[in-house]
């Protein structure tokens, strides 16, 4: 699976003038979005039931319940499937940036930490192919990561990508 995902990510590099260090962050950002969405979805039923069963003054908001149950809250436009199913005319880079901003806005611990500017580089790069198509291809490829797996699978994929990005960058130096 890692090799199939790497081939999809490598397609981004091969159709641009980006260095490994410039396309690594956006690719890893999409892997993070897939992991966060999977983790968030696993606690949705529990969180919604908890929210609906509350009574009294100490009622918590749904985002507060999600943060307690999984560590963060994802607004609708920050879900991986939302991005995966964007209409064709929507700017995929802009939607991904807005997804990252939405996560940061609802999770103070993540404010200013998620990759956003790197997607502008993808958008502004001289591509042989449509950059929106490439981002959509990446989203589609990463959608194949099984959602029922715990962080171990995502951790392995993340490590695999980090290693390959390091190798790609190192080869350029001769």
C-alpha cells in the first residue's frame, strides 16, 4: 500500500519543478487529514449521543465533546471525504487550505501549525498537468487507506513517506 501511495505522491513531483522538501509537506498534510478524519469518524456516534443526552447547565458543546473524545474537532469542510467529493470546478488547493484553517480555528493547540502555504506553491507552480487534478488524484489515492486501522497504519505510512522524501532530497545533492 505504501508504494502505491508513494507513486501517487511522486506524480506530484514529476509534474512540477518542486523539490522533495517542497512537496513533502503538502503530501504529509493530506495524510494527516485522512488520519484525523478517520479518528474523528470513529467517535462520531459516541460524541453525538453524549451531546444529545446532556441536560442542565453543564451542557458541553459538540466540539468540546469531540475534543474530549478524540483530541480535536473537525468542521465539516475539514473532513477528508468533503475534500474528496469536491465538485470539479472548485479550487482543490484553496479548499485544502480552508480545511487546515478550519481545524486550526476549532483547535487552539493546532493554531498556526498545519501546512497551508505549501498548497499555494502547488497552485502557483509551473505544472505539466492541471495542479487541481494532481491534488484530486492524491486525495483519491489516500482515500484507499483503510479507515478502521488505528494510528499504527498511518504511522507506518508517515514513516515510509518521510524516509522516501529524505532519500529523494538526498539524491539531488550528488
